[in-house]
C-alpha cells in the first residue's frame, strides 16, 4: 500500500462502477473487487445519520488505488456495521478536523479492526470484535 497516493473521489467513468460496487456491499456482498485497479477488495464504513428512518451513509474505498465513493441516505438492510462514531451526533464535524481526509482515517480504523464486516440481520448485538478479512 503506497502512502504517496492521494485519496480521491470516484469521478468520470469511475463514478458509476464505484457506486455499483458500493451498492453490492449494501446488498450484503462484502467482497467486491475494486472496479479501478482490481488489485484489492473494497473496504467500507456505514454511519447512521437518521435514527428515525434508519438511514445513513455508506463509504466504500479501495486501500490500494485510494479511490472512494459514498452512498448517502441508504438503508443497511438489517446489517449492523461496527461504528465507533455511533454516538456522535455531529458526525460531519469529524471531517476536516485535521489534514487527513475522512477516508484516510477510516482506512486506519479498518486496519485497527475498529470497523469492518457487519453482523448479519437477526443476530444479537454483542461487543465482539468485527470480523477481519484474511
Ligand atoms: Zn483500487
């Protein structure tokens, strides 16, 4: 993983493939190849913004080529994503607090095992560590 590559939003011809890939994650397919470099599976993070509606934003990114996208106002389909920021109401303030882009910080959280694979619908919530990818 190269640290010289800047995080960048998917744009142009990458926009739709990345939105499609993020949609697959939302549908419960958590091993989606990066549509850009095809050298890594995408990582992801979901944060609930509207507790009443049960909707939030899903971020997806490639740790290799560092292209990212996000899907706002989506439902997680019952999956419970690990979220260390669940209790933070003003999540938007996290972005831009320091020089690191939000996704760069999320990628570190993934490496630390604080975010990752969600628990499937219907399971009891427990404080288990999120499952890690091999
Ligand atoms: Zn990639």
